[in-house]
C-alpha cells in the first residue's frame, strides 16, 4: 500500500469511514522496526503535535487501524516520539540465564525416569550421580551435577512431557497369644523384618494373586514374592526361602494381626529359625507403616491395581526372582531419615540421605559382622555392579513388558503349573 499521499485530516477520516463500513482493511508490516518507522513518518507528516484535540483523535484512530496497536501502546510510542524525537525499537534489557542442561541431558533424565518409573527427585539425583561416578558413563557428567529442585523443572519441559506418558480393609482376627504386641526396636541393627500381603483384586468371584512383601526396617532391604493363595501349602515354603535369602541374619519378624502370619504354622517356622515374632499394637497404626508404605510405592506402582489371575503367580514370582528383587536392593535408592531436634525438643524426620539398601548395608559400622556365614561383600558386589542402575532397570522394564503381554492372552496358561510350592530369591 502506498499511503504517501494521505497527509491530511480529511483523507485520514475517509480511511476510517471505509474501515468502519467494510471491516475488511488489513495491513501488515515485516517487522516491528518497520512499523515504528512508518508511525514516526506519519506523525511528522500530519504534524501531530501541532494539531487540535479533535484532529489528534482522528489521526490516532487512523494510526490504530493501520498498525493494529492499542490506545495505550500508541500513547507510549507517541510520548517516546515527543520526548526523544524518534521511535526506536527497545533492546531487551532483562537478564537471560544461559541454558545449562540441553536436549541431550533431558534425554538422559527421560531414560532414567522411564527405567525407574519416575522416582522422587533425591533418588533420581542419586542414580544420575552413580551412573557417572560409579559406572563411568560419561554422557551423565553434566546431568549428574543437577540440583534436586531443577530435576522437577526439567520434568515440566515440552521435551520431557512429550516422551513420558506414567481398598480393602484388614480383616479382624480372633485374639490369640501368638506373637508379642510391641514395636520392634532394632537400634541400628539389620534383621528386623516387616511383612505384609498385597492382594491383586477379585474378578467374577475369582481371586487374584497375592504379593508377599518383606522389608528390613534399618536398611529397607526388600524381597517380594508372589503366591496364588495365602494357604499354608504356598505361603510357608516362600517365607522360609525369603528369610534364608537375606544376606544378614533375620532377628525379628513383625506383621499386623492378619491370620496369614499370626498362626501356629508360621510361629513354628519362626521358632525353628530362631526368629522372634511380634505384631502391631492396637491404636498404633504406624507400627507396620514402613512395609505398608512400600506396598503402595513399590508393589502397586509396578504391578498396578488391576486383577491378575492366580494362574500367573509362577511367572510373576520368576520375574521377582530374576529382576525385581535385585533391582530393589542394588539399583533403587531409598530415602533414609535423619532425626533433628529443634530448640523446644521436638523431633522431626528429614529425608536427606538417599542410597540403595546395599549401600546402606555396606555403610554400617563393622558391616561384615552382620553378613551370614558364606556371604561376602565381594560376592554381593558382583550382583550390584554387573550392570549400571539404568542398564539393569531397562532390562527389567523389558522383562516386565513381556510378562504383562502374557496377561493379555485370555487362553494363555503358564507352562509351569501350580502343583508345587514356589521358590523365592536365593543368594547362593
């Protein structure tokens, strides 16, 4: 458009009338610099600052139609012209921080979160550091220096979000004298085990599988097994295998008041293994809180809440034995609380230490004294450092996908039928 001849108020008024009648007049500029230059020329052409109030309003309306600027924007630009004689594009003056973590670093974070099902920030930070320092993966050098808070910032980026898509009441039991009602007091020693059962739902009056979850109170050393039923026939051999599988001696066995553990059969087994049995106290819901928290953050997170037929208990248990239990104890960092006391004497737990259960075991004073006979750290190191955290988690995720794909076949039955007790993880 050539508007060099439009230099009078009457001509500008005609343009305004045409625009108001048709609403079809559209103008565009290649850049803001070009728009400001045109605006400056028109103010000079109309001799804007010498016009009366009525003519100024006509010129402003004309300028607004052409530039599509608001009234307040025009006021600022006209004021700049009056003050300096020119309308220049202002350079951005605010400080911009340099991008530290690029797409490749975000990709490393995505790989880690996918492999570990998006752990808490401190645990993720610990894995990134281990990938670089322990397993010497150079691609993690920069991302290993990230702060915990910035991990959450990267998880909000478009790159990250475009690549990542992630009740039943306890039955009361009749009073009995099996087990002592008290909270275990490990005093920093491993071997005080908390146990609980997680049921994988019902479907059309059919029972799903049962997950047996055992967690050491001090180290958070966790072993999970799967059984089709919680009857003596299946539960007892699994419990015995699990208790023998711990690399340290089990001293105490603590559960809630469910009849699957508070019975004469389990009491006889524990007595044979010289393990003390305790159970939760009434009105003390946190007595077994550690393992109950793990039920949600570990079992439910990885196995979901949908019904799984008991026919798949063997396959699930094999997955636990070959991958999951190794991952939990050697490759998944856990939060360990530090108790801080304020000026009033009030205790507060702060989860500022993140390490794997195996690292926690090695960090104990005189750690070798807690190992069972025939178990050494050299032997356990082979399991812990055979693969890096991300490498092992990736292979476990692949095995999990293969396992869950089998659940999708309605007519599929495991090759190993449920005719014998299920064995659990062994360190022999």
